[in-house]
C-alpha cells in the first residue's frame, strides 16, 4: 500500500488524502446506517491530524482465533479483514469493503484507535501501518458508552505538505447526513 498508494486510494495527491478520510468516515456511517449509532464527530486538529468518532458498537477487541490478533488490530493491519466481509454484517456499506481503513493506517505517520465496548475503554497505536502500542485497556467506559474513535496524521512521506480541506469534509458530511 505504501509503495503504490494510487492503486488503493487514487494517488498521493489531495484526492488520495481525502480518500483515506472517507474510508474511516464511511465505517462510522455504516454503523449509523445499520442502526447502531446516531452520532459521528469529525475533528481537524492544529497538528494536521484528523479524527472520526462514533457512538456505535465499538470495533471488536476480542482475539481472532486464526491470527491471535485483536479484531481492531487485524482490521487495521490486514487487507480484506474488515467486518464487511462477514456474512450479513451490513446490508449497505460504503468504502473499499474491508481494505480502506487498513490503507488509511498504512498511509499515516501515526494512527490511534480508541474503543469503548463492554464497559471498558481501550487504545491501540500504529506508526506507518505497523503496531506501535498493542491494544490495552486504559479505563472504564460509562454505563452504556460504546463507540470508536480513529485519529490519524497522514504521512508526509506519501502526501507531502498537503492538508485536509475542511470545506470538502463538511460537504461530504452534509451529503452523508
């Protein structure tokens, strides 16, 4: 993915940068369309990073029997490992169907995922697509609190000095709403 970003996200230009945002955003929207969340927050930070947070089910954190990896790590590091490949997971979904969020991870300088699920709050961190900090519990979730927050900074080695276009992101969110 890092060697050939155009193959996965259309290029290392503004279009590709926007595409890696859409992949994370589309996962949150899929949770909403499936009836599992009613709130999606997007935040642009001064350091050039961006986050998408939803109040959906929270990406799975349980260990995958075949790989020995937590579901969140599998989805972020392996192509075609997303939940959209599970039979009946989503009736309608956007994005690259299990490839997208792993591409966002691979094309980011760093990426963190926070998960609120089963009354616990978890965190995992990646750097340039590789696991830098294993999934671990960082606290408890409030009663009934669930969801996922993905925050990342696009890699300057791939995208140069490009920055997210706030107006383009706002337009996309209005379209989806």
